[in-house]
C-alpha cells in the first residue's frame, strides 16, 4: 500500500481512513526479534534487558511489567529491579554502574518518571551509551542528529518510522508536521525524518505550545504526527484531506460507562479525523505496541554487537 503525498487539490478526500494496526506490526517485529535471539543463543549470547523502576507509580509499574513480559516471550534474559521511592540518586547511580559492568546485560532502561529528588538527565548520562536501548543518552542523540546509524534511536520515533515504511507511506519530499517537541518523541522524530533514506527525506516542521496558528501548520501536513499530551486537541478541521495521521498521545479521560471510570484516548479526535485522513493510528493499538517492539529490537542489536555482528 502506498499513500500519495500530492496536494489535496489533486485528489479527493477518502470516505474513511484505513487503520494502521500497530498491534499486528509489533507482533511481526517481535517474532523477527525472537528468531534473532534464538540465533544469538546458538552462538553463546542471550540478550539481556534490565529495567529499573524507582517508586510505586502505577502506570510505570504496568509499563515495566509489559516490557518484562515481552522480553521473556522473545527469549531474552534480564531482570526488573524495583527500588523504593526513597532511593537516593547515588544509590540509583550505583545500580546503573553495576549494570554497565555486567557483560550479560545488553540493554539498560531506567523507567521514567523518577521521584522528584532524582535528576533524570544525570541518570541517563550514567548509562553506558552502548547499552542505552532507550536512545536517550547524549551520545546516541548526537549520532541520530548527524545521521550515524551505529547508535540507538528512541523507540517510539523509530517505531513510527517503521510503521510508515511498512504501510508504504511516501515520506520522500513529503511535508511532515510534528506536534510536540519532547526529547522522547518530537525532536528525535524530526531528526529521523530529515535524514536521507527509506522512511525519511521529508520536510519537517515542529510545532509546540508557543506555535502561532497551529492549525495553519497542521492543515498543510501530508503526514501529521501528534505527541503533545492533550486529549483530542487535533480536530477534523485541522487535518488536510488524505493526510496520514499518527497519534502518539495516551490520555485518560472520565468515562462512566467503563469499569475503571476512565477511557484511553489520543491527542487526535479519532472519530472525526478518521473521516478526513487516509491512514490513521488508533489509541490504543497504534503506536504503543511498537514502542516495546523496538525496545526489543534495540536490545537484540546491542547483544549482536558483542559478537561483532
């Protein structure tokens, strides 16, 4: 499938956007990773992913559990290290240094957010860049920006790029608008898309909370990627007919009809925008599963490097 990036005036708006199935694509990637893990095991290396969780944030605990389950299913080794909220920064850094020295550990992930008394940037800088499978260390950020491929790119942006390639979306020469400038999604997403090669070669605009007339920017996007953290902020009138819409948002809103009393929605008004776009990611089931799949991919790459692969 290929999505035309021609101007809206040259094509009719679709009646209803097709869904980008992140769950199915993530399952495919995880199966590929499992095969790689098996091949590495035959050569004497079992990829190891260690996840560190500080405190008892419920959402973080759920994410960490999902990552541990996925790594086990892929045949990886590793551990989840749970530390109390009152853990000092020095104590956390000591754990990170131990994992840096452990040759059986190929990926280190410190779950965010951390308690307020711990500086996340300091922690990230102490992770060995060769084991920074989250792709947040300044060394990996720099490699991404200059186009080197021997580092690790953050999992969510590289997962989105894989989605675009898999679904045949033409990025070369396309106008891409990224809403959100976080170091986790927005900035690395732009850095990936402006490189040369498959799933890139795009013209990228980053919008944020200080952007004037946001809709003027989003309405010209062939590909609109939204990672702003505001429920349903992108409405149908802000989207160009036929655009590809990637919704990174995960927001809980009240919903009395559910058992929990809440419902998960994205940053895009999905029901309305689906009548304008050509392709769109749902929430949940879109970008989320890809993030974990690419984390496993990065960990397997790290392990392969110990063999010179």
